[in-house]
């Protein structure tokens, strides 16, 4: 998807094109589904697809214009860099663990996953000692638990395996 | 008029209970912290805390949440002046002169000036809301669906006319918001729309999720890019500096007044605080005697953007209260709160929920005073927060965002959407797709569509209903002017350019 290799990073131009294409795809999907629902005037007034149809149409038109501007070189021709590789690495070092964290939430629940996530992040990217990192992770989770489950009585997701079920919440 | 002043005093009696005062202080403190932290801002901070207020009485809840907003507005200035990192987009212009002042060892002076002018701007806007909002609401009582649709139309066209981004990108972003708003059960016919057989989508996309992802996760990704080191100036504020700065400020009254007006104008029309601060800085630079020295640490260069940003941020609540149309993403989140607490935003609010409305307006006065006191006394404390390394702050903020996203609907899928919105927010910000129109369209999408469909039903599909009387026609025409403003202004420029050589 984003493999336009250059010496220093991903070019703005390729990302512009990609985003415009995604918009075009979304617009197309909206138009398509609006047609399925009926985008015209029904027996009792405008049909369900009447309004979204135009919304989708405008998305398509504006993304086509943006795409045209990029391709014809009005925007982003100057070889500008969207993100340098070193920066991308930093960004991904937040993004990928965050995705893993969300999988973790799904399996073992928000509290445990958060403690693990914060501790790992600190050890891995912050070079903190194991003790400090685990302590902070646990403190944040316990605070969250007290705030949500105990004080405000808002139950959070405990995960498929629910390892904290012994607490009775 | 007198009736409104009476109502305001009644509002003070509502807001001045010990419980509400406590919430006010908690709100402002939380708000400043939110404003100081990267990745958390007024809009997503309030979005995350919203579920915690479901069990409170609505008036107390809105007092706390709006105080978070004031706090966040104040907090943005701290990071811009001390660290040269704008904590909020609207404090970017504050860095231009604020940070040089801090480098010269005048951080205390800059902070005092920015807090004080923030207060002045907000106060001006609150006074305006007090007198103007009831009038607008009374006027809007006669609105039917076509009138409402025309106001929505104007709102969204203003984004295109006044936005700095390429018009077609604004349009794409806005329409994406409308499309996302349409996902789920159609409110009129009950048909599922745009779910493509994926039944978990029946719930639709909640804009709170979008706000948390776009502004929270997106912001974290952006700050990550810039590396992790923050180096800031230390701040000391003692009463002497405060008093000395206050003595200097009155000479900038004209700049203040101008900035207040710019702020209020851009706040009511959905330009928002960020363009207001830039515009006000630009105007001040052009009009001031010291204009050439701007950027080297001029007090006036701090006064102008801060006043305007707060005036805009505050007056964005006027259309939200009086018409049910928010002027900024944060106002949109507050509006979402109203709906969740079971209040119908719009002109009827002033008649049916007097306690709520006037309690809120009274709390704006009190909250801003509380905010000024808190930030002036606790700056070193808040600045210390920014010295906490990013490798601790980043995971904690992501955890807070995930919890916030989950609590909106108790849905696991929403956390995934949050991450997706985060990536989108990161890309959009870098490619100059604006986020505010997306969020407002997502909030207002259903109601804009309803008013459109109702108007179409009344008129049996005849578009001329939008020009059927002077009011609708006027607002629609103004909207069209805004919509085509990028084209019109280009024509004007080229006209002028072709005239000058001759």
C-alpha cells in the first residue's frame, strides 16, 4: 500500500493519491448502497437513499478533483515527503503496539491489558527499569478500576477469558 | 432584557451550590491538565469524560464539562509559551510571541498576559451570549424545517468559504462526516443504511468515537513523529509580575476589543478558535505601531491571539444553545451530552429548561473566574506535567482513549474504530483535510437530513421552498456565497490584479 520507496521517505504525492482513492471508494460505496435503497421520490416522500446519494456523489466529485489536481501536478509535485522513514518507524512503534493492545483488551480485558501495555511500552521505548514500569502500569489500572467499576459503576470490558472474574465485578 | 438579567441571577443561584462549585474547580483543573497534555484536548477530553456524567443531574454535568473546556482553553497557552509546543491548535499563534518572551526570561509576564486576555475574551463572549442567545432563540422559535435546513446549509458552507484548506478537501471531509452519520437505521423509514450486511454497524458511527480517535490518537501519532524530547522554560509567577503585567495591559485595549470582535464573529459562524487566533494576530500585526517587531516577544502579540481564541471558543456555544447547531467540535461534544441527558437542544431549551440554560450561562462567568485564579496560581504544577517523559504519557493517553471509546456504547468494536479514526486523523492532518467539518457533519448529519426531508415533504420535492420567503432565501443565498467564496475571491483578486497595471 505505502511501498513507494524513496531515499528518505514516503512522498506526499503518493499518499495524496491513496487518500483520494479511498475517498472515491467510500463515495462509490455510498452511492451504490443509496441506489439499492432507492434514491428517488417514493410514495410517501423521499426514499431512504435520497440524501446519502448526493452525499456520496459529492464525495466522488471532490475526490476526483483532488486526484486530478495531484496527478496534473498542481499539488504535491515538488517531491515533498509525507513522512520520513525514521519518523515512520517512531509512529509505527506507537501504532502497532496499540493494535496489539486492542487485541489484548479483547482477550484479557481492559484492566490487565492496559497494565501490560503501559509497562511494556515504558520498558521497550522508554528504557525504564522493570520495577518502575510494572508499578506504573498496575497503578494506572487500579486507578481506572476504582474510578469506573467502584465509584462511577461503569463496567468496562473484561475480555473473553475474563481473568479478573474472581474480583466479583 | 430585564427578564434575561433576572434569569441570569436565577442561574447564579443554580450554579452557586457547593457541589456545583466543587465540580467547577475539578473541571477547570482537569481541563488545564487536558490542555497541557499532547493528545488530549477540549473535544476528546470531554468526549472521554462524558460517560462519567450520565448519572449526574444535567446542570451539574454541563457545568463540569464546560469548565473542562475553559480549562483546556487556558491550558493550551501554557505549553505554547513555555515549551513552544502548542497544546491546542488555537494556541499556535500564541507561540509566535509567547515563546520568545519566555526565552528572554519574561515567561511570567507572557503567561499572565495570555491568561488575562483569555479571560477578557471569554468574558466578552459570555456577556454577548447572555444578551444575544435568548433573542436568537426567541427568533428561532418560528423556524420550520426549511429555515433549519438553511441554517445548517450556511453552517457547512461557511467551512468551505472560510477554511484555509483546499475547498475540495473540505468538501470531501465534510461529506465523509455526513456519510458516516447516515450509517445505521434510517430514522424515517427504519431501513438499515450503508451497513453492507455487517449488523454491528446498525448502531452507526458515534461521533464521540470519531472525536477520540481523530483528535486523540491522531495527535499522539503526530507528536510521536517529532521525537520525544520536550525542553521547556521554567515559569515563575508571583503577584508582583501579575500586577506589573496588569498595569501594562490596558494600553492594548484596542487590540483586545478588535480581537474580541473577531473571536465572537468566527466563533458564532463555525470558523472556530484556530482561525480566529491567527486572524486576530495578523490584524494586530498590521494595525499595531509595533507591528514590525511582532514575533520577537511583543506582549501585544500574545494578547491578540489569546483574546480571540477564547472569545471564539466561548461564543461557539451560542448557536449550540440557541439553535442546537454547535460552532466547534467541542461545542458539538457538549451538544451530544445534552442529547444523552435527555435534553432537546434548540430554541425550546430556553423555555423548557430555564434552570439548565441559565445555570450554564452563569457557570460560564464563574468558571472563567475560577479558571483565571487556578492557572495563575498553579502554573509551575501544570508545567511539571509536561516534563513527564512522553514514553510514559503516550501509553497512558492511549489507554484513556481506549477506555473512553469503549464506555460510549460498551462496544469493543468502537475501540477498533477509534484506532482507525486515529490513523485517518494523522493522514488528514498532514494532507490538510480539515477535521472540524467532518465531526460537525457527523453530529448534525441526521438532523440536517431530517430537516431536508421534512422540507421536501412539505414542498412535495420542490426545491423552491428554500427560497420561499426572505428569511430562508437570505440565509440560503448567504450560504451559496460562502460555498462559492473560494471562486469569488479568486475572481476578485484577478480583477484587481488586472486593474493595477492599467
